[in-house]
C-alpha cells in the first residue's frame, strides 16, 4: 500500500502539521490554566454541583427543587461522586476549566487538598448574615472549613459521631437495656450471641469509623485528651492512648466486635447488616437520625436488599463508659460538609446564590434540617417534627430530640484537627492492635511518629 | 529462504525508478507518525514528567512544590509498607503463575482428549476472564465474609472448624486475593496452552507412543517442552500483571487488613490520591516501571537461553 505523497516537501509539511496538531491538541487537553472564572449573573445560569453527599440523589434534587421556587432561572445539576472516588475525581476536575461550579468539602484532609481551588466565602457569608455572621452559625462547623483565615466552604450541616444506634425491637425481644459499662456491654453481647443475633458491628477496614470508636474510648479514659493530642498539646504515645488501644483490642477479643470486622466496610457491609437485623448495635453518628423516620428507613431497607421488610425503630445511645472511670463519653463533630464555590467557575455569582441559599437562608436550612441527614448549622433552625414521621413516634420522638439537642452543644472536633497522614496512622494502629501484630504501646508510638512527621512537613 | 516472485519484481522496479531509502520513508513514516507522536508525546513525556515530580515534595495542587532530590527514593528504601508490597508482589507472582500454569496445562490436556461437552467446559473456564473485577469484587467480599457462603459451605461439609473471617485477618487475606486472581486468569492460560498444544507436531507424540511412552511421559517429555515459548510469554505477562495488581486487592480488601494485601499499585494510589503525596507516589511509580522492565528483560533472556539449548 502506498501513501499518496508526490514529494518529500509535501510529506514533511504533512508531518509538521500532524505534529503541530497533536501537540496543540495535547496542550489544549492538558492546560489547566489558572484563570479566574467570570462572575456572571446572580439570578440566572446553569451551575454544576459535585459532591459525595447527599448520597441519595433524591435528597439533592429536593434541595434544588426548593431552591428553584425562589430562583427559577438558576439551573442546578447535581452529580454524585462516590466518596471512595472523590479525591481521584476532584483533583483533575478542579485543575481543569471544566470542573464543577460548586463542590462539597469536608473538614480536614479535603479542605487541605481542595481548599486552594475555592473562593474565599467570608464576604459571601457576611453579605448573607451580616458582620456578626460567625455568631449565627454553629462555630464547630465554621472552624473546620476555614484554612489560613480563608472560609473555603460554607457549611450546609454539621455531623456528630461517638454515639451508637441500636435496634430497639431486638433489645425489647431479649429484654435487654443499652449497656452503660464495658462489662454490661459484654453481657448484652453474650445474650445476643446465645440467641444467634450479632451484637455490635463496625467496618474496621475503614479509617474514619475506627477513629470514631477510638476517640469515643479515649473520651472515656480521659475526656478531652484526644483533642489535646490532636492539637499537639499532648502526646499520642501516652498511657492514655495506650489504654485506649487496649480497650479497643478488648472489643475484639471479648466478642463485642463482630467476627471479621477488620475486613468489613462500614458502607455497605455493616450498614446493610444492621438494617437487615443481623446486628443489634452499630457505631454511627448523627447522620443516622434519618433512619429513625418511616420514609428513610423504608428506602434504606430497600437499598439493603430487603424487599417488603417492615421498618423497625432505632434509637441512639451514649458510648458506654468502657474505661470504668465514670466518664461520660461525649460526642464530637464537624461540619458534615460545606459547599465551596470553584474559583474557575464561569457562573460564580449564581453559584454563590445557591450556596448562600443552602447554607445561610432559613428556607434552605429548614429543608436540610427536615431531611435529618445532617444537622442544620444556622442557629434557630431545627427539624419540624410535625412533618417528620418516626417509625415508632412514641418510642423515638423523645430520645431523638434529646440526641439532636445534645449534639448541637458539642464543641470537640472529629476530623478537623487531623491531617490525612495521621488519619492513615490511626487505621494502621487500630488494625495492627486488633490483629495482634502490634502492642497498644507500640501502636501508640507509631501515632506519635506520624504526628511528628506531619509537623516536620508543615 | 526463497524470495517470492512479487518481491523480486518489486525490488527490480524500485531499483530503476527511485532511490530505495526515499521510497521507504515516503511509504512508511506517515503511517507511523500518529502513533509516534502519541507514543513520544504522551507516554514518554508522561514518564519524563513522572521522573521530574518524583524529585518533589508536592501535594499535586500547591503552586510551589519543594524540590527534594532523591529524598523520596531514600525514604522508600526505609519504608516498611513498600517492602511489604514488594514481598506480596513476589509471592503473588510465584503462586499465581505456578497454579495458573498447572491448571491451564491440565485443562488444555483434558480438552484435547475429545471429552464430551468440551465446548461447554471451555466457556465455563474462560468466562471469568471477561468478567470485570469491579463486578465480581462485591460477590467475593460476600463469599469470603465471616458469615459468608464459603464458611457456610464448609459448615455443611462438616468442616466448620475451618471457617475463618477470610478477608478480615492478615493470615488469610492474601491467599484469598491470589485465589480470586487464579480463578479469573486461569481461563486465559488455558486458552493459550490449548492453542499451543494444537501446534505440536502429532508425529512426535505418535513416535513417543510407539516407543512405549505413557500419558504422563508424553506430557512431560513431549508436550511440556514444546510449550516453553507460551510459558515464557505467560511468565512475562504474569510478572507484569503482578506488578500492576490493583483492582482485586483494592476492591476486595482495600489493601488490608493492616497492609496484608498491599501491592505496589495500591500503595501508589494510596500515597498519590488519598494522602496527596504526589512526589512520593511518582517515585514509587518510577521504581515500579524499572522493576517491570528489568523483570521482562530477565524473563525474555532466560526464556531465550532455554529455547536456544
């Protein structure tokens, strides 16, 4: 087969064109550029919102529908990006000119990694709530989304962990009370085990939930010590943390933690196992409040693969006093997620309108609050329980209300004070202690090493 | 070697019309140009860029990365997780290659024995090759969970004492990953051996039979030596596959528990994406590239030497 070039010059010209064309294409494809996007109109346009949450796209669409009642000319497209893919997806998207206009941020590693691509929303918050805007929003939510004086995202809701949710029907069936100490917890688990029911389940293969349990145990050993260590004011290789890890190990050896926990993921494994009634207790936080309602519980059971199942009432309980020192293990929390406006957005004004409505308007926050997925951050807004239907209102209404009231007064951070290296070290420490390949003291020493290394890298 | 009439004619025509070099250039270069530009422009450029960022302390986003020279490589040499990943890769390669080879040869021999329903068996053996790991991973997570079907089967067989949380403990998680990989890729090994066996001259086997060789003797002394080329190719593919292993350990065990199923691919992902140590991840990637090249060259040379004997 021949190529139809008559002369060497023609061939060279073609070659040069081809190379230039390919190089041009490559440049266009690869160039991220650092250009600032345009402001555009504040009341019209199309904006793209990317987030790992709401995990239920119906929830996001409900928010958008409510927003559109007030701003009908701003079209919002929500794209759910799985949390396991979020970092991998967002880095190239935000570096390009075709990324989202609005995106989710979480305190801690996400703020550190993606906060630089976001607008400083301090002035937006000020224009929405006035100069004293900080006093009108839950402070714990604002702190975690701020970095070097820049408000990288405005918080939609806050989330609190360190609590356990239990299947009230199973406890009633075996005439059990929620355990308040480690010994009671072991006895409860023995009763469940003797009846062929799983007791407590946790996805110990994933870092965040291990950290929740460790922080809850630590708060039982010495309240506030975890936060001090997170702030660098106390050591991780201390007797307190070694004791925390010893108790963590005890959960595995005494039959409280489910078998194979180190290979289980909180979502979907443990969540599905709890919702299908295989386990009586699960380590979940305030985001689990939504499953106290008839609608969300029914939807969740369907997602867990239980067709036609009858929703059962779930109730929150405080983490037991596992250290036996009489310390109540308080919850801890952060902004669940905040909405950031991408600096490169070509519709920044419309994006800011949406973010302001979601985070700083009573209407937006009321819609958020009523979903019970995340706790609204705007002070004065709380779930309207007249419109929310619990699975068992008489049983759940009181405890769930109290739980949310307690959560709103929490002032201890969950993830905001730790970077991803230390969080990774928590996973390694938790797993190595649980599997017996490290002693609690040895694992505590690795936590301090990770903290020292992170400090040296700053 | 004989030269065909058309080739002779082409050469004769070429010698009288134009200089031969120009003709080759005119007819060949434009065809390879797009691939050349893509290859050099994308692949080699990316390798060069990865080498560059492997000398940085960079999170992949900040505008002012810090140059650290060879520090990332030095740190890797002291990194216990890296050495764990290397060790897992080596074990993984040896076990999966040996088992897949043995099963592939056995299945191929059986299928050449004119058994009934051979086509059905071939399909069954090959189907795992075309199933995406992302689809199968949740299935295996379920099967090997503490209360999963594998333990259930063991209990029903009266082997309940062997039940384990297979993917929830360090001692059994890597064997599970290897078993899944063997299940997935034995079909390909089988197909290649099946095709290679079809190429063996039947007269060798008939001669061996006349000399009184039994089945095992024929397999060991006639068939197996004739499969050497296929085995070397599979060895190279397995070695590179082991170095690139990512999907199964990541989707089934998230490289855990406690790094017990950590591989170079998963560690690069963790470092680069999850922990934002892009420079460190790039250095790991370059090491992976060098190891893959060295391994491929060694296997090629070893295979060629044996074939030349």
